[in-house]
C-alpha cells in the first residue's frame, strides 16, 4: 500500500492524520480490495496473509488498529487476537464469514472489540473503524460516586476509577483495560445503581443503533468482570446490567 503523510485528508472523509492499520487476511482478493478501500480513506495499511506473519508485523511496528480475519493459516485470528492482547490494548476489529456465530463469540472472548461480517461493506467498515478510534482517544469526565478530594477519582469498595486520568486500580493495583472496556466501565460508574439496557450500552459505547449485536455487550462485560471483579457488575435478567455502589 502507498504511504500517507500526516496532512489532513481531503473530501473523501479520511482521518485527519495518519492512522496505521494492520490488516491480516488470507484471501488475496479481499486483502487487496479492503486495503485499497482503506487507502482511499487515508489510512496507512500494512497487510499480512497469515497469522504468524501478522504477529511478526505487529511486534515489529506500531499500529493504531488491527483488522483480523478469523480463519487464517498457521495462527488463526482468535489465537492472534489473544497473543496481541498479551501486550497491547490496541483496538481490534474481527472479520467473520456470515453464519460463523461461534467464531464471532470466540473472537470477542479473546479480546476483540467488535466484528464485521464478510463480504465487507466499505462504508460500514470505515464507520466501525472510526468508532473504535474515537473510543481509543476519548477523554473521561467526572461522574457521581464516592469522590476523593480530586473530583475525578471515584472509589467503589476495592475499585478506584480516575475518570480524568483514565486510570483504574483494583486493591491498589493498576488494571489494563482496552478502550472498549474502559468506555464501558465509565458508562457504569456514571450511573451506579441504575439498570442499563444492553441496547443503551450498544448505543453509548459501540455507537450502534437498535440493530446491533448484543453479544458484544455481554462478552465485553464478561471480560470487564474478570479484570475488576465480578461482584461490581450485576446482571439484570432480561434487561441488561447494573453497577453496584
């Protein structure tokens, strides 16, 4: 792919500065077409045809977002996602063939932020990428809760959330969250004790309308519970979730 400088993109609606995307897809035609489409929108794309090469490229370079196919030779997308999550919280968007429901769930459980179904609609893909990038660069805001002298530091039993510095600690130890997990946590601590619908979380965290896949919410909550403690988030059966004070 041709390289882009950091000048603002033109009328095509591309990003204002260079955004580096690592695309790992074994299908030559899909890899070329997706890469060319992202290039037209102003993204700087590096591409690999198998999971192991993708892992090497990830380790050798700096990438703002990863776009991974689930079915890859040598190391599949789910395994690649897990390996990346060992050292990085960069946004990950999985690509799945239509009907691969179990693979989608496995990818989200492995740490992916979202998924898109192939054949890929370029406008939908770019919208998903922009949402993930916005989520990765947002700033927090003070919310309600047990506040310290610094109004942006909230404490919920053994959990401390700095909504301005975006630091999270459990029992005094720092916790690394992906941008999606952090945004989800901030939605919860902004309304402790309030039952939040899955569709509301889809809209506020994933920027989806009512037709989004609620599995991304359930699996993100599952990952968040593992990191901050399951007792902080209560399931409201048939509705959504509630953050415990």
